């Protein structure tokens, strides 16, 4: 599958995970967060593709669980991860960027969902930029705060907001429809959400992924990226009886609301 001319395929795994398969500028194939090896091996075998490398965003089992089996099957593949995130790491993310193993790679520190969480932003100046963000950002939502705090989450969202608008956002879960329903509760008058819900439901009915999204789209629909907008602030002020809350306080409340939605 090519998305906006970028060779990207989301391989479905478990109930709602996507393991992104990406072909880099040199023709090498990478997978991101292979929680399940069999889904990847079957896909690669049926498309006669050899694996070149693995990128890991954080330590959760549904993101690293397939690494061991994949390197048994493809022993020459590079495993890009911090060692505390994945013990099979063969290359630090910082080395992958500084040695130009992937051209145009910037590794972003995005601690919030987990403290070790990183994201891979690839912008070589020629192809559409790509963001592999694991569970740090979902379409219309974000990962739960398992380890980090609201201040860190606010920071992470600010960082994502400033990426180029046409960046393809490759999240690790298909949560879009539920996330849009939550966003509609937060911003009932946001028309972009109504259109997006129709589109997302249609896609899911035909078993198509709703992803990748783009940063521009997320800026119009994702309440976690819209914390500075009056509609989101007013909604939170009303629900939690707040006044003069800071952005981190607001985003913390928004996360709490979503956790109980
Ligand atoms: Zn996770």
C-alpha cells in the first residue's frame, strides 16, 4: 500500500494494534513496534519481502513482544531501541539518527504514556514526512498516562503540534472511532468531528484503517492538541468547575475525562 506516495502498510495485529511496515529511501523494509511476530512474518513472506530493521517506541509488550522471534527469523535485522526499552536492541535510536541509517530521522523524546517513550520523525526533504508515534499520539486522542504526568503530556502535545502539517501520523492502535465520540462530547460544535466520524465509520465498515492521519487533521479534531482552544477550555471549566487552570492542569483533566468515558 502506498499512502500519499509513501510506501507504508499498517499490518493489523491483536485486536486493534497496527505494526507499520515502511520502505525507506534505499528500499529497505522496517517494521515499527512488532508486538506480534507472526503477523509480520506472514505479511513479509506473502509479499516476498526481507526485513531490514525494527524500530521500537516504548516497552509495552504489545510493541516489543515479537522482536525475539523476528530476529530468529531475520538474524541480520537491526533493532533500534533504547536498551531499557527492549533488551534485544542492537542500535541506539540516537545512533540511527546521527549515522544517517535512516535519512532525515529525528528521534523525539515523548515521555508521558511511558517514561521511555520515543517517536521517530522522518523528514528527508524529498518525501512526505512520517511520524511513528507508538502510543504517544492517537488519531483524535493520546495514550493513557501510565508513567508520566500531565505536564509531560502537555509538553509532548506541544511538540507534535509544531511538526509540519502534512506529516503522516502513524499511530499504533485503531482507536479513532471511539476517540472521535469522546472528542464530540468535549467539543459538540466542532463540525470537523462530524465529518471525520462519518469517514472513520465508513472505513471501518469496509475493514480499512483510519490511519495514517496527518498533523493538520489532528490540529482540527484532537482535543489533546486543542487544549488552548476556547471550546475545549470552556468544556473542561464547566465539567470540572475550574477557573484559571493552566494548560497542564487542563490536559490532565481531559485525560481523566477520557479515562472514565
Ligand atoms: Zn503502550
